[in-house]
C-alpha cells in the first residue's frame, strides 16, 4: 500500500469546563488557581454517605451548547457511573452519561481551502471533572509520591464527540477552533486550553482511499494547545501511513503526545483497562427536560459566528476575509459592531481594527476587553482623521497611546500638538523652503526622475514632524514643480 | 448463562481484589448461582415494558448555581494517611 493511496480519518472528543460558579453536584467554587484542596467538600472528595445534586446552570449551559451545535436534546437522559481506579478520582467512579446522553446528532460547519465541510457531532453529554495530580520529586525518604488537589474534582464538563468525519490534522484544528469560537459566543466556557478548560483527545486511523470500513485506530491524548493538536495528529498520521506502507499492522492503543520530543508514545497496559462497568447512578434521578425550557434556551442563543460573519459581509459590505477575522472572537465582533455604530464607515473601521488594533492585541496577547481601549476611543480617533485634524499616520501613533492608557484621543492630539497642518499658506511656505534647500533633487525631478518627488514629500513631512496634510503637500509640490 | 473462572479473575483485577485459588473457585460457583437465580427473571414477559434505570419515581432534581464554602484545607486533609503541600499524598502513579 503506497502512502499516497491512504486517507486519514479523525474523530475528536472535546472536554469543555462549563463556566458555572459552583461545581456540578455540590456547592464548592469552581474558581481556577486557588490554593490546593480549598474548594472541596464531602461530595467532591468522595466521602461515604453523601448525595450529589445536579447544578441546574450546568444543565442549562450544556443544553445551550448542544443547541448551538445543532443537536437534538434527548427526551430522556440519565447519569451513569464509569468505574475505574485512579488517585484523582476519589469515588473510584466518574459520574458521566453512557447510553442515554443529554444530546445527539448535531454538526459544525468548517471552511477548508474555501470549501465548506460539515463535521457531524455524535453526542454531547454532561460529566464531572477529576482532581489534579501533581507529580512531585522524590521525598526525603526517597519514596516517589504524587500529590492530589481536588479543587477541580466535580467541575462540570461537557464532552463533545464528533463522528469520524475529519480528514486531516488541519481540519481537526479548524474544527476545534470553530468549537471554541461557538462556545465562547455562548458564554458557557472560557475555553482556555492553557488552563485546561478545553481539552482534546483524538482517534485517528488511516485506510485505503475510498474504503468504507475504518482502519485500526489509536487514541491520542495530552495535546494541550491548538498547535499540539495539529502537530500530534500530523505525527500520528505519518506514523500510521509509514507503518502500513511498510506492511506493518497498526496496534489499537492509547498514545501520549510528547511535546518536547514531538512524537506520540504508546501507553502500554491501558488496553485491558477499558472495561468501565457503567451502570445508572442511583443517586441522580433521570432528566426529562421540559420542551418549553429547551425552546426558551434556543430563543436566548446569541447570533453565532457563522451568522455574524455573513451579516458582516452583507450589512457592512466587508470582504469574506475581514468578516472572518472580525468574528473570530465575540468580544472583537462586539467591539467592531459598536465602533461602526458610532462611526458608520465599516471599511475604515475594519481596516484600522485589522491592522492597528489586532497588531497590538497580538503583540500583548490580550483580549480587547482586557485593554483600556473602548469603541468610543476608536470612533473618535477615526473621526479626527476624517475631518482632517490629524493624518492617518499620526493616528497610528495616537492610537498606541490610547491603547495603553485609555486616554481621550482628542486630548492626546491637543497636548502633543499633533494637529495636522492644513493651512495652505503655511504649508506653501514650508514647501518653498524644502525646494530651495534641495536644488539638485528638484533638477532630478524635472529631468524625469519620479522618485525625487517622493523624497521631497518626505522632506516636507520631516520639516512638519509628520503633521502636514499629505494631500495638500502633494498638490502644492505638483503646482510648484510644474 | 455460565461465568468462567477467567471472567472472575478479570472482574477481580478490575476491582483490585486479590483472590486465592480457593476463593476463585468458590466465587465462580457463587456468582453462577446468583446469575442463575437472576435468570429466572428472563422468563417474565417484558414486551412493551420500558427498561427501568431508577426505582424512585422522581425526575429533574436540581439546585441553583450557588457557592457555599464547606471545608478548609486543614479539615479536608485531616483524615489523609499522608499529606504534603496542601495536597493528599499518594504513591506515584507510573504511566507505563
């Protein structure tokens, strides 16, 4: 089998922590980063004799996410116990959902090389997160130990399982980005991969192109960033294709992505452990969700990324690319919408946001809401350019200060004396001076050297410290040189 | 329905139980007796009866999303056989 004749099949299991205040089955805080074992109680520590009670908000968020992912909400669903031993799981079972998940049968559309691809979603279910294992060094006695912090134990999760519809690591990355964007729009999770509030496991197999049956799959874990998902899957895809091309067989197993070495490594001994002996949790009664409530949640869904992108193209006349970039995060899209409301020139706002605003946001790794910049600032700044008070170039300098300090752009312009020189008499005088100081260049221009003109414009700008009205400078120079 | 000794060993391993050869023998018999007894239920006609997952006639029990503190770190760790740095201390898990 040649490598070129093989196609890749990927399915993703994405775990998302829901942004509730309290845990899924108890009233402990879900706050991230607290000192270890300070948000715990008998329920999430798995002490005997306790009774878990479902957090209604967690259920609502799960329904909200499932609806946005075009799923059906099950008329009947229940919680099950998934039994296994691990020190981060104090009850020795995880409360999850097995054969009757909350929601099923949805999809997410992604765009790959300008083409729409639909990734079907098999199911969305609710479950609890486990605690966190910290691997400490050897202690004084020389015995190696691990430390367990149960603050995360019982934080609500949804697991979103895709069908094996993904055909490349790049599609996997795009699908994951799309999920993240949708969930952020919904406000059901902060989706921070670096804090573990969005985690992704993948199943990957390869098969002869066009084959109906799936090849033997491996499960890849520990991909903790979008880049790791892409790199890990790319590695695993290559490994499997090379193995098959060499006539070897793929072993069904769990593999661990090793970020430092950029390889996936087999985790032996896990194969036989996949016997979780699920059974219904007798402590948690079934969910028979009121359809009216589901419809109420459906009506409360915000405008989702795809719809918003289309609206930006339609309503603001933006190119597809601009609309895509501006709607990639809800906060940025909100910011843009508000700017356009205040300064109704969509293209001018888009140009400035896509160049200057995003440049500084990316440089500082910040979200727009974490900066002092407001839509009012940007609208005012663009207004100053439009009415000719400052040049576009000066606007960029002023913007940097607004972005850092949140000060009023007009005030900065006034204080730093940046008001554009549009007084024709004053500019004419400066132009004359520049021409007089550069006779050789003037001669060059008259001799047909076009570039000499640009130099002269630059000299006028220099003389005015960038404040000269560029259109006026051009006009005056042309007049005087003709 | 017959359960084999291999299955008893498998279930024992999943439950982290160490059984002697005599116990394996004994539990294989006992489990078979239990399963045989339960098999009598199969004789009942359940046509049109929905499966029961819960015996309580309750549904949709939930609480509001409110935070209440419960234990301090000290209290949480009070019964831990070993603790360090505010954490429960356990033998290192070896990922083979």
